[in-house]
C-alpha cells in the first residue's frame, strides 16, 4: 500500500507549516519592510505596507559611508576563507589519503581548539595585535578569522576528500603520474565541489563572526558586524535607517545561505549528519 | 602503500595547519594564565606584580561572578531546551507532505544567517521595544500594558533572541536526519498498527538521537560564548542581571582594565568549556568511526 496522503492532511500541514514559517521569518520580513519606510512611518505603529521610499538607503550611505564597511566584510570573509583553504587543503588531503594512526587524534585536537572561549584569550590577542600594529588592520583580522575557522575548514575538506576513491589515485600513480600531476589533473577536479561547499559555509561563518570583528576594529578595518553594533548606542528615531543597514548587511549572506543548506548541515555537524 | 617519502610529505603538508593552530591555542592561553597570577593595570602600573591566587579570589568574591555563571548556564540550558524540542516539532511538521515545502524550509532556516548584531538590534528595537515594538502594539491591541522586556526580563529577552537564531539550525539538522529515515520502516510500523506516538517514540526518536546529540554539542559551544547579543541589547544590565561569563570577562578586561581578574575569569571560562568539550569530543569521536 502506497502511503495515501489525503488532501485534507496535506492542507492542514501546509497551513500550519506556513504560519509557523512566516512567524519565524517575520522579524526579517519586517526589517525589510521597515527599510522602505520613512523614519516617521517607522514609528507610527504596526503596518506592513511601506510607502516605498529609498531614502533610508541613501541616507545610510551618506551619513556613515556604509559601503566601506560592506567592502571590509567582503574582503575579510573572502580573504580569510582563501587563506584558510590554502592552509587546510594540504592538511586535509594528506589526512584523507595517507592517514596514520594519529590522524584521528589530530582531527579531534583541531576541533578542540574551536572550543576555547574567545574571551579567555581576548586580552593577550589584544596585546599582540596592539604591539604588532595589527589592531584595526584588515590583514590582522583576516588572520584571526582564518584561525577561528581553520578547524572547521580542515574537517569539512577531510570529510569530502575521504569520499574520493583512493583507487583512482593509485591508478594514476601506476600510469606514472607525478605527485604534481596527480594533484592537478586527478584530485583537483574531483575535489572542487567539496572545496566550493567548504568555501561557501566558511564565508557565511566569517561574515557573521561578531566577537573579534567588533573588538579588534575601530574604523579602518571595521566590517558590517562592527558597524551595526555601533547602532546600539544612540537612542533615537533611526529605525528605517537601521532596517536599511540591516537589510543590506544580511541580504547577500541570506541568499548564499539558502543555497548552502546541505553544506551547512554537513559542515557544522562534522559529517555526522548528511 | 605509504612509502617513507609519502609519509614525510604528508607530515610536511599537515605542518602549517597544526603549527598555526598550536601557536594560536597555546601562546595566548599561556599569556592569559600568566596574567591571571599578576596584578596588572595598563592605566596604573605602580602596583604590578605577582599576586598568587588573589585574582581568582577577587573574581570569585565578586557577586557578579556567581551571577554570570548562573546566567551563562541559564542561557545555555534554556536555549537548548527550546531549540531541541521546538526543532523536533518543526522538523516533524515540515517533513509532512505539503505545498511549498522548499519555501517553508528557506523561511525557517533564514534567521540562522542573520549576523548576531542585526538579530539583536532588530528584536530590541522593532519587536520588543516597549513603545514602538510589535509586541507593544499587540499588547495595546488587547488592552494590556506593554512589557519593558530589557528592563524587567533581560535574561528572558536574550533567551528569546538567541533561541530565534538557533532554532533554524536545530530544525535543519533534525529535518535532514528525519528525511534519511527509511520510508519502508515507517510503512512497516504503520502496517503493524503503530500509531503516530509510538512510531515517534520507538522509531523516529532513536533514529534522530545522533543528530540530537550533535545539535546539543554544537550549540553548547556557541551558546557558552554568546556576546554580541548582550552587547547591543542590555549591555549586561540592569546591574549584572544579563551578564554572562564572556561578557563579564570582557568588561573586566577592556572596560575596567583589571587584567588579572579578567584573566582569572578567562581561565575559569576555559575550564568550563573543557568540561563540555570532554563530552563533546567523545560523542563526535564515536561518529567519526562510522
């Protein structure tokens, strides 16, 4: 007997799921709606139909130079991800294809570094950054974000690389392929999807990182996380502008996130749930 | 067929990651431990020097310390309860046949991609604001007095915000696990007359147990170090009502410049995280073998 799904059952499930989903999505939706209101409208009680003005967007840019922060966010998340990949790909490659007795221990140890609370090393890092002139520098923050996400990047790449059949490499070796050729012509094409997924998830994580990016920057290297946090201090009527800034800050990553649901599950559960 | 050559090559390829992570973990940690036994104030360096365990004693005798540990645990446990139970229910709901399942998934997962400062500010100003927030509008609609969330129930407010951020994650992971459940098994159970409840308890729940473990562990790591959400909403207040351990350490270090005490707090945070990590590593390690 095929599982007969009654239309009634389906209708109830649809209605219930849509209500819950819209409730969960509501704060984001309302932010987007409010960003198209004027400041006056934004505080005039609940309404879901904005007048459709773009003035908040242009004001955010005019008053605070929004795109500098946006540019920093792009630079930091993409830059730190590329750095992390450069360091992690060889490590994951060797762990996946020439595992030793200690490979598992090393992987576990790498993961354990992720558990160190950031605050525990806040002051030493602050000192090191200050004394080396890295405070509020893009390159310093890039290194920081790279280190934070390195364990996840290695792990994710490892779980992807492990699925590439080793026999193919052996066959290539038999045919006399040098190590370099093996990497460039055999391994890379098979590894690209895994690397792309890892990259996607890591950009999302780096974009949203909100401890070091806030604490180690002031103006020059400050990304969107720091910029948005600066909205918390002034009390006043700025909701339309706050909404516009927020919408711009989350839109790119939201869209990327929608496409990376599967990678997200895999990456953040270290391959335990697929 | 690992030869000596490939083995040393493997070591060479692993070296950058291992060295970087080792330095990144050990150097700052050693400095923190060192500072935790020092009196050190960058603004007033006269009385600097070794002070034994007095930083720990000071941190411990600070009433904010116990409060912050309590707040940290309250936040972690409450958010875990909400997200795991809510996540299971949501996953079960979304797993039902329906129209527009893809869009429902996208809507539900979205909060996870919102950066913490944005999430906190949106909730603070547009949803929970006692005058202009949506909750206040709703309260007034029913003729009730709007609640001053961050003044009266700061911890509850932060729990709601953080739970909103993590519920999507739990739902997505649990839904993925749920969808990998063998349809034939479900059918067989149904044919044997198992109702929805017993199917859930004896079939679905055991199948999801690994995913649930992973959700709890991963979230615990992140929930132990919630920071931006507190910074932009309550700033730890009123008083210390919503200060968690990371936030207290941050205040001591970068606002009061009591580096010794902050470092002692940092060491305590590390110990706390290690207790959690011990269990986390064991569970994840088991999954690695599969």
